C-alpha cells in the first residue's frame, strides 16, 4: 500500500517560488523552476507595451504643456521659419547667375519681409474697413436687431433665442469686437518685429545650411532627405492655398459686387487671407459681408450672400481644396481638419495658419526616423510608406512600390 501512495505524492509535488504560483515539477515552467531557471512571465509583452504607451502619452502631455507655456515665443519663431522655407529657393537662381551669397541672402530677407507685411496689411485693411462700416450703419443694425427680436417673439421663440439674436447683432458688441481686434493689432505689430528678426537670422543661416547635402550627404543622407521632403511639402501646401485663395477671392468679389454689397474688394481680400486657415477659414471671411448684407438689404440679401459663399467657398475650400492639399503634403483629410483646432489651442491663433507645416514637422521628427512607426505614418496619410524589407505581404495584398534608395553611409560616418 505504501508504493502507490509514494507515486501519487510524487506526481502532485509542486514548486513554490515565493510568488504564490505553484507549478507541477514535471510540466512547463515547473521543470524550469526545479532546474533553478526563472520561467518567462506570461503577460510581460502586453504589460510592457501598456507601460511604454503610458510613458509616451505622459511625455507628449509634458511636451505640449511646455509648448503651450512658451507659445508667445514659439509662435513667431514657427512663423519666421515657415516664411524662410517658402522664400529660400529664390537664392539658387541668383547664385547660379553669379550673385554673391550675401546679395542672394538679402533678396531672401526682403522678400520674406514683404510677404509678412502684405498679409498683415491686408488683414489690417479689412478689419479697419469693417470697423468704419459698423460705425456708419449703427442705426440700421439697431433696427435689424429690433426686427429680429419681434419676429422671434412672433414665432414663440422669445426669451433666450431672442436675447441670443440681439446679442449677436448688437452694434455695441460688434464695435467692441472690432475695437479689440484693433487693439490686438498693436501687439501683433510687436510680434511682427520679432518675426522680422527671425527671418533675417534664419535666412543668413540658410545660406550655410544649403551646403549640408554636399558636405554630409554620405553620412546624413536619410536625415537630409526627410528635411527636403518637409520643406517641399510646406511650399506645395502654401502654393495650393494661395492658388485656391485667389480663385475664391475673385469669385466672391464678383458675386458680392453683383449683389450690391458695399466694398466687395475688401471682402474678396478677406476671403483670400482667411483661405490660409484650413477648412473653417471661409466662415471667418463670411461674417462681415453677411452682416452688411443684412443691414443694406435685409434677410433675403443676407441669405443670398450665405448661399454664394456656400456654393463657392464650401465647394472649393471644403470639398476640392483639401483633396489637393492632401495630395500635395501626404496628409489625411481628417488629420488636416483636426490639426487646425489642435495647433490653435497649443500655440494660439497663429497655429491655425501654421497647422499643416507643424503637423508635417512632427511627423518628420518623430515618426519618419523610426521604422516601427510605419503604421502611424500610413494612418497620417503618408503614401511613401512601404513594408519593411523581408516581411511577407499578406495573402491577396497588392505589390508595393520599391522604397526609394538612400545614400549608403560612408566608413567614417558617425555611429550616432
């Protein structure tokens, strides 16, 4: 009777490693513990991935908080960098014609300053004209507010709805908004002086950086290629925006002139400037002419202006232009739209104008150097992503494009 008892006990012996886990000696991890080996943790990969994700998210929050705290410094810096990126190619044809480097740099600086002054002047002109017109039509706006309140009360929408309509069209409120815009223009002028300095220094450095490909192409080829793709994408984006902005401005100006809206050229200029705010810029350009249409022609004329903007601006700026922007910079439509609100929150109003370049910069710095982020790059709209070499394609998948060759690092390349 003793032999069977010993056999049963031997088969049930378990090893306790002090963690509360007891495994049979003769199976799996029990053999490893009996031999003194530590078994592989069952859920280590999943736990490690979750921890890495939390660390990355925490780091992103800290970085964004720092950018938000320094937005008054980083906003003008980003604007100056984008201006230099746009006008920097002007130096190459000048240098090919024999111009000295300092003269080509001076041309780049002057053109950059002219771009800034032109945009700022157009915005200031439109805001000033709107302020003058609001003052001229104060009595008419008061009559419109009273009429709107009576109509809403007749429809049974008195109280909150009537108060909201009265507040939106209140002449004093409109004058206050325009006045605040005018006062903020003074602070913007101070920021422009800082941007001028950034453009000057960055353009001077750009003359030296232009030789980076010749000096470090062998050892820093991939990094230089990413920088070239980023700068090319920024230029393409603003070329597309300027082209569509000019088309929209001409069509809006002609339509407003035909409808009899005062100062149609002013609102055409405003439509061009606000086109640089992706997706929602047309709303900003619609408000002044719509308010004036309500004053000079009543509700039918206002609805006519809104209809014109919906046909021209929505079709071109919201439906057609984002597709061209997406093709030019390889960003998804959703990311292009979300980036407006995101960067406006992070660095202020200038973020709405620079949202696409800033998104491209983040992708170039964070995602493109890491081969493991191909999936995220593809989600962002990057069509240059290819599957890593040696990895089998899934069944039924279409063959992918051959990756672009990158310069091989030289023997003296920096290991970092």
